[in-house]
């Protein structure tokens, strides 16, 4: 025999020790149970953490290995990081302005501007979360207009993929609304407390959606055209040409006019639009840092 029996046992023990050491930073089952019990004790239904207990919960979170996806744990992490559906008053977004900005810059930093060299508009009304009273809703994206982003924007200006990803929607066969159809949609929105999703989807006109890392989706809206070679499921590289700026779905688009051309660009994270639950200065700071 090449190895003696004693040497084989020695190797086995060594492997076991190494295996144990590699797993050592992870929590033991007792740690996990304790953490769950404590988190549940303070969160009730699991998605409304009590503010005064957050600091304590923070220290317990360090015991949980990152691969754990317990819903209570996830809801606290989500809340801590500003992406919760809950408002600040409800305990959903409890980070400071600086923490919010840094968190979102970290998470979105892989994105680039969808338009070469374009600046973020200085008008708050063109940023996400701006009110849209004409349809009882809020703005879910960022608008790039000729007068506000420092580059030439017109029908046909190229639109680029903001980051590496996969095309999950591309409206090659979009047909423009008629003026009557658009007015009907706005009338439906006027009767609702917020813009219904199916109405909003039609008002966005011709669109492309790209799925990126980390459950992030970017949407390119009101397009004039889509790159004919691209199909759903295709991979795109950062800054790859995907389509052209237009005004589809807007009041100008339905009149077949070339006015009002702009790119409406949305960033969705965990099925919430970027900017939801953030202050305008936080939104602006993140977008300027990430996209300019
Ligand atoms: Zn817009």
C-alpha cells in the first residue's frame, strides 16, 4: 500500500479540521434560531420593525449567514436598506440621507447613461417620484429632454443599454395610440386614486426592458424604434445600441408630431421603481453619481 492506514486517518482528520474552519464564520443552528426568535419577537407580522429595536436587530443580523432567506430576515434587511414598500413614518425607510445615497450608489453603480454624454435634468419634475396630477400618479422614471440634459435629443437619437443584461421586453410591433384612445386612458386614470398599471403601460408607448444583475430592471420608454436584430432573451452589453428616442404614447406621439421627443428611463429594483421612498435630493445625488 502507498499510504499507511495511520497516514490516511491523519489526512481525513486534517480534511475535517479544514472543513470545519472554512465553515466557522457561519452561524451555528442555535445562533440562527435565537436570531429568528428575537427578530420575530420585535417584528410581529414580520414587515414592520420597531424603530427603537433596530440597533439591536442590526447586531443580531451579523449572526445570520447571507445565504439565508428567511422572510422575516429579508423584510428587515429590505427595510434597513431603504427599499421597503413602507414609508419612513411606518418604519420602512429609516436610513439617514447619507446612508440612503451611499447604499443606492453602491447598488446601481454598474449602470451607465442610456444616452451618450447626457446630464441629469436640473428640473425635479423630470426625476422619479415627481407628481403627475394629470393621471393621478407619480413619475416612475427620469426624463431626458433636449433642453435639460446638455446633448442633442430628437426623434432618432440612439438609446444604449444602461448595463449588461438580458432583453425581457422589446416592442417591435408597437402601434401608436389614437388621440381618442389616449384620452380614454387618461379618463380612466382620473377616476382612480392612482394610475392603473395597464393604463400606465399603454401611456409608456414603445418600450424595451432589460433585466440586469441583483433583481434590477431598466426600462426605455416612448421609443421611436427598436433595434430590429434584438429579441427577447438576447444578452446586451453595456452601452450597446438598442433603439431610438421618440415620443410614442405621449400627447405629441398620438398627433404624429415630432415634438416632445424624450427618453423616459426607469430603474426598477425588487419590483419597486428607483426613487420610491427617497427624497428628491437623495434621488438626484444618486443619479448624478451613477449616470453622469
Ligand atoms: Zn417621463
